[in-house]
């Protein structure tokens, strides 16, 4: 326990529970971890899902490599075959295990988000952390559930494996001619690089002034540094708002770029054909 | 919104003479202040202006100085590096000379920008951490535009200066060296980049959740943490059994961002020099997913 932790645990015990949403039920800690109803749900489904994955991919040794580490990197649970469509197959050779692991993972992710809601509530904090995690879960749900349902095949999801999902990503980029021409992909990547930029600027900025109070250095020095450097200082709340929205919009735009591919847009290069036909430059 | 914002009161001439916009209060407690120019700023801005001028002049020449075509073709116009036959030699203007001039001045302006950030940090009595982290981004730029082309013996290896040209380069570079998804340095770099997005969301969300307790005043919190930071620390401790502190979260932040850029730069530098084909590397490492051929231990896709 941290030096100040006992007080907050006592305070947490007094927060009323909401049984309908499973909040504040089974309020106890194991070591550092808070458990709660959603913690148990996450643990149960996480263990089932991860257990099946390790059994099928690492222990079963389907490709007879004899090396668990190699299996971990290159093994996979393949997506259901296209003829299964959206049915819930019970045939292990047609993707039963993909459906089971995918279901367990989805339940685990949502339970983890609810766990963050529970803990935020007990600590009397805002719900920004579960909201941000919910956006990350939305990426999983979009790729593995929403888009396959829109296209009518579970086989549109990605295989569950370290190298296998890279292969899927590589092929996915070229299935719709070329993802580099997908404008929402471009915005998503710009915000992904932007995340790296904002994160490194913020981290470096705080470290550059931390622990220099004795020398009379305060946040004012940082403000002046940024006025000098960029002509603008976003301020202490502002940088965290920028951080939150840069990261969240990156994921939300990526969701959009994926869900449009194969549904409304089949060819991201042809998508741009409207450009040369715009009326401003007809005749040139 | 405005009530939770703490303005720094100071007699500094910048604080009183700054350009103040009421509607920006919700986003920022500090506002648009005078930009410092200085000698390094002049050098950086002038050389950057030269770069932009050379690139735009190259574009205009390609469209015959027709302004309407210039706008229509802008996304695909590019000042390309010289063809491979020129190697590392200087090329005529239209055959890559514009690219060489633009890249030369762009590199200079980036270096002067670095010196500018460094000297402004010193002048404001803070450590030059922003400049130090910026060098890792410059390392990635140098790897792509200078180190890799020189080690392969041709400026042609570098991307052109154009909107589409960069995407075309990224695409072609990956395929040329056997698909970058199999490049282990690229894997680490993407891990760092996606990790940056994750950490940014985590940190931003955590602080925004305890703004009412002034946890966003991180310079003070790093000195001695108060209730807001304690609650934020306990959130992560209870969720995942681990928590950072107001100082260490920013060390994690720069660490993961720097890993992303340095690993990316190494991945570019080693392509074609140490490893001409990353797919073949993955085959040798035995990590390509697929079906094992009977009687061998290698994957069908790896057999040549």
C-alpha cells in the first residue's frame, strides 16, 4: 500500500453501489489490485480466452515447430472460413475457436472498461479514463464485429496471432487498391504521428522544469519558453485536452477508414476520381 | 471552464503585452505571446523559406507556371530526387537539382531550429529536454534523407518533396526491402508509436479526470504531490497494479516516443545494408506464419 492509500480505501468503501450496472459489488482488494464484480468477469473471460489461445497456438504445436516461443510469434487462430458467413459455427476446423476467443476478448475488454468506471467512481474522479479506453475497445469492436457483420462474413475479421495479424494488415492495405490513398487513414496516421509529437513535447517540457523550484523555476518559465519558441503556449489544462483528443480522434478516424473499406468504397485510388472532374478546372 | 483555470500572475512584460483572446480561455490558460526570433530563428526561418520557395518553383515549372493546373495537381506534384544514375553526384536542376537544393536547406533549417529550441530553454532557465528529444526526430529524418541514401550510394533512395510522393516512397520502400511488416525494427517502432497514442490517451484522460484537484499543475505536483495526483495514482494502481508518479509518467512518455523514432531510424538504416529483404530475414528466423511443407521445417511461402 502507498503511504496515503488507506484513507482512500476507507473512502471508497462508503461509495454506494449500483447493483444493476455491477458497480461497487464485491468491493475488495487483492494486494494492489481492486477486484470488484467487473474484475472477476474480466479475470474469468480473460483466462478462458487467453487459455484457449495459448492452448491452440503455443501448446498444441499445430505446425510441429517444437518451439513454444516460435509458436507464440508465428502461430495463429485463423478466422472462420467465408462459407460460414455470420453463423456461429461449432466446427473447430471452420473457426469455432476464433469465435470463442473473440467473444471472450470482447467481454474482457468491456469488463475492464466497467472496472475503470467502478474505480473512477470510488475515487471521485471524472470518467475520462474509461471513456478513452472505451474508444480503444471501439476499434476492436469495429474491426472484429461491426465490419464483418456489415459485409456478412466473420472471415473479414483478423486472425489472432502476432505475425498473422501483420500479414492481415499488409494484405488489407492492398485489398482496396492501396490504403495510402484512403484519406481517413491519412488523417489517422497524421494523428498517430501527432500523438508521438505531443507526447514527447509534453514529457520533455515537464521534465525540463521539474524539481527546479529552489532555483525559482515555475510553470511561468515554460509559458515564456513556448511563447519564445512557437509564439503560443497551450497551458497546463490545455495540453492534456490536446493529448486526450489527439489520441481519441486518431482511433476514431482509424475506425472510420476501416469500416468504409469494402462497404462503401472498394478502391481508394478511384475514390479520388472526383478531383479532376471538379467544375473549377473543367477545360484545363 | 474559466474558474478552474489558474493564470500565472507576473510582472513580466510578455504577460501584460500578450495578445489575449477570450474564447481561447477554455483551451488554454496562456495565450499568444510574442515569438522570439533571434539569430538562430532568422537562420531557421530564412532557410526554411528557401526550401519552400525551391519546392514550389519546381512544382510551378512542372505545370508550365499555370496557376490553375498548380492547384489541381498540387497533391500529386513532387520535386523528386535525381535518378539512380547520378548516384551521390550533383544533378541538373530539372533532374533532381531542385531536390538536392531543397533538402540541403531543409536540413540546415532543422538544425538551426534545434539550436534555437536549445538556446531558448537555457535562456528561460529550464533544462533543454525538448531539444534533446527533438534530436531523436532529427535522427529519423537524417536516416531517411541522408544516411540511407549515402550508404546505398544514391540520392534516389530518399523520398521526393510532395504530398503523394511521401506516401509513394513509404509504400515502395517497404516492398523494395521485402515488406516492412517483417522488419523487426519497424515492429518496435510501430509498437512505440501505437504505445505513444495509448500513453497519451491514458495520461491526458487521467489528468482531465482530476482537474478539479489541480492535478494538471504538474510542475508543482512533481515537487510534492497532492490529493489529485494521489487519486490518479491509485486509479492505475487499483486497475493494473502499477502506477507512475507525476514526474515518472513524463519519463515514460519521452522514453516510448524516443524508442519509436530511434527504432524507426535503425530500421531504415539497416534496410539494404545489413538486410536486403526483411521477408527472407523472417524466414530465416522462422517466424513467417503459414503451412509447413511435409518433410521440412520451413513454411511453404518461404521456399524458393
